[in-house]
C-alpha cells in the first residue's frame, strides 16, 4: 500500500501529538497522583489505555491479556503479536521488579520511562 504525502505527514503528526500528550499527562500524574492511595492502580489503567491507543494509531494488531499464576506472579498486560508474547508490567513507584520466569519480551514501565509504552 502506498501512502500519499499528506497521509504520511498526518501519521507523523498523530504520533508526535500522542507523545506530547503522554508527556503532559504523565507530568500531571507525577504531581497529583502521589496524593492518592490507589496511585498504582490508576497508573496501570492509564498505561494500558495509552498502549491501546498507540496500537490503534499505528495499526499494531494484537490480542491482549492479563496473566497471573496460582502463586501470585502476574503480568499487567500481555500482547500476542505475530505469534510472540510481549509482557508489560506497570509500577508507578518502583524502578525494578522481579521478572516472572519464562518471559523473554518483558518491559517494566514506571513513571520515569513511561514513553517506552510507545515502542
């Protein structure tokens, strides 16, 4: 499929606007979410929604799941794309967390690297 120049520019503009919006929203979250007891849950919800928007804008088709074992190990978002599984764990305050065994494509997203959900 060949795109016209105007369509390519619109795509670049949409992606750029998404990044700018995400930076602005994360700044607001950093300032005000610290006052909430459910900061981690709000951050997780926000990240999942932003990831869904990113995939929609960029035509990244994936099935999404939540994964948890009986022992309590979990992954907040699992994307199944092109026969591979990609795991995302969202932690508002933590910068490191123990990766569940068996996950090769695993990303920890926190308030300091939030733009990584756009990759």
